[in-house]
């Protein structure tokens, strides 16, 4: 029997633990033998889950990478601004790497990484997980089969749920571009990667517009305290009232209610309408306990420095001082809350991307018009669907459909499928485009060009942009 790939995890946060879950489910494919993570609880939990010995537990990437190479790969899941250094060092040590997106938070650093990959001849996979979902794979193969004819336009919307936007881009880790990266890179390098992949051509021109319009101090309601829980005058009507998101988990209940999952709808409504009964039943049934004392995304972000008490009282106490308890109109955010990007490709086709943070439900919607047919897609948190419209006979055909995924798999199953593909690339001759660092760089170049176009209010000539920057 073949030995599993041995791995070092750097950064045992939300993403690191997700990839850890893959190893636990597929021990014959992947085995984490070391972890570097400054938070003691996360480090110890990961080490315990993966049976990692104490000499292989490290506080920081610097320590683990200063050792001689002792595993096959390094999985890097640190915050955006902390990608460049461990990646360069791991490449120098001779590791193949799975790196979370974005590659780095500046174009200069992305290019440094690509050059180092090419110099060392190592494999670098970047976690553009959407490419690996069944939904986006179906689109790609439909285009490739010629069913749409020549693709003329791709219109893509990234509808970020209002709760997700407030969590990540107003109160959280990606709210301030000086501390992380431009929103169009942090959130949309996936989407730009899809545009580039589907259109099969390099971008020729990019223009963009967008702004921070809503989450500003000027929009703070009169008398609103700095923390929601301190007695906000509009707490009953504010979508962003922190206890509504982190204690009542109202957005999650609404997603389940919008799906076709009858049983799950029934139990989430226990949470909403019969809390006492749910509290009682949760003593006996673990699924109900998970729902009653929610600890998964986005609540897990409240608990970086807190004891693991997931009761309502503990959450209320945390929200009094935690950044995620802040009024969304009085945070230190400066990233845009909506942006449009227009792209003309070298083959003459066009695409436009609209991203915004005000959707009731999270997800992507898209329309691809080819000269022989049209694809309309919904890749939403509550379900997925792709419809092909055939203008020759006026028929509509649903070519892909999936219900709400309650397995806990992230990104429509893409996370685990990405790992399958990465491991295949490590162990066989087959190479997928996302372990080609130059191919991955394209979406990042597009994001930086779109950011420049928006800030300068100019159309970016991509040939000149490349000449100047790469
Ligand atoms: N592929 C995707 O769709 C996707 C989705 C979300 C996030 N991300 C990316 O994944 C990365 C991690 O995001 P996250 O949500 O897991 O964040 P997180 O904050 O939950 O995890 C990051 C972890 O890195 C640890 N860390 C900090 N300094 C370190 C050091 N010196 N050595 C080792 N570990 C260190 C932190 O303590 C933390 O536990 C980010 O780059 C993010 O943009 C990708």
C-alpha cells in the first residue's frame, strides 16, 4: 500500500482545520505530522486530532521551517499578509506547497513566489477551490464541449451575504486593506480565476468602479453605541445587530429555510420558535446540541482568546468587547462594499464581475452567452442549479442541480476536491493548471489591475500593465 503524503500545517485556523478534516477522513492520502500555530488551544487541538507528537508542535512557521525538511509538503493557511515569507522559505527547503489564496497581498510578492517556484522546480498549489466544485466543473466542460458555441459574454455576480460581508469585511480580518488586501483580491481572486478559465484567453483591457458606500460613520444611527450590545436604539431592525448574527444565528436559519431540506427546516425552526424545547432536546441529541450552541462559522471567530463556553450568556459577554460585537458603522473598515469590473479579452469576448456585500443569501449567480446557447447558473448557499437555454428549439434543460449541503463541506465540496487533485499532482504525472504558478498568477494580476483601474479611474491596458509590473 502507498504511504500517505506527509504534511506540515502552518496556521491552524478556520482553513487549516478544514484541510485537517480531509486528512482525518482520508488517512490513506494525507497525514499531518507537524503543526505551527501561535494560539495554544488551536495548536493543541490540531495536534490532538492528528496525533502529532509534542516535538512536532511549533508556535510559528519560522521554527518549523528552520528544521531540515522532514515532510513531503507544507500547507500554508496563515493570514494573507503572512503568506510570502513561509512560502519562500518552504520552497527553499525543498517542500512542495499548498498555499491558501491569495498567493500574497501585493503583486510584487506574488511574482516573487512564482519566480521562486520556477527556480526551485517545486509544486505550488493555490486554493482556488471553486474550480474543483462539480458546479463550476460542469460549466467548464459544457463550454469545452462546444454546446454554447463561441462564448461572447460572461456576466458574473458575487453576491456576498450581508452577514458574511459584515463579519469579514467590516468587523473582521479583511476589513482594512492596509492590514490585509484589496477586497477584489481577497474575495474575488476565485471569481477572476473563473473568468480567465472559462474565457480561455488573456485579458486585454480592464476597467472598474466601486466604493465604500454603506458601512461608514456617516450612516451610524443616532445614539448607536460602539458595541451593539450596549443598548442600540435600532437593535430590533438592524440586520447587523451582533446578537442576531452570533447568538440567534438568524442568517443561517434563513438559508436552511430557503432550501428544500424539510427535516433541517423543521429543526432550525425549533431554534427560532421553540428554544426551550430545543435546549432540553439538545441534552440528548448531538445534532441539536450543535444547533442550540452554535460554534461553527462565523461564531468560531469570537473564540480566538476565549474559553470554550458557547452558551448565550458567554456569547453576550464576549460581544461586549470583541471586534465582532462592534457597530458596523463605527469599525475601522476601509475596503469597498461594492465593485464592478469589466474585462475585454484578447479573443474579443467580454466579461463583467459585480461583487457586493448586501445579498440576503450568499452565493454566485451567472449567465454565459455563447453564439449557440446560454447557460444560467445559481451557486447559492441554499442550493445550486445550471440551466441551458437552446435558442434553436427554445428548450430549457437543467443540466446540474444540487440541494443545500448539510455535510459541513465548504465551497460546494470544492475544498476536498481541491485536495484530491493536489495529491494526484504530487503522486502522478498528471498536472492540473492550478499547480502551475504562472496560471494562478493570472487571476491575481487581474485583481491588482482592477484595483488600480478603480482607484485611478482609468482603463488598464493589460499588455502595458504586465510590461511594467512583471
Ligand atoms: N480558499 C478559500 O476560499 C478561502 C476562504 C477563507 C479564507 N481563505 C484564506 O485562508 C487564509 C487563512 O484564513 P482563515 O480564515 O483560516 O484565518 P484564521 O485567522 O482562522 O487562521 C489563520 C491562522 O494563522 C495563524 N498564524 C498567525 N501567525 C502565525 C505564524 N507566525 N505561524 C503559524 N501560524 C500563524 C493564526 O493564529 C490563525 O490561527 C487567508 O489567507 C484567507 O484569505 C481562503
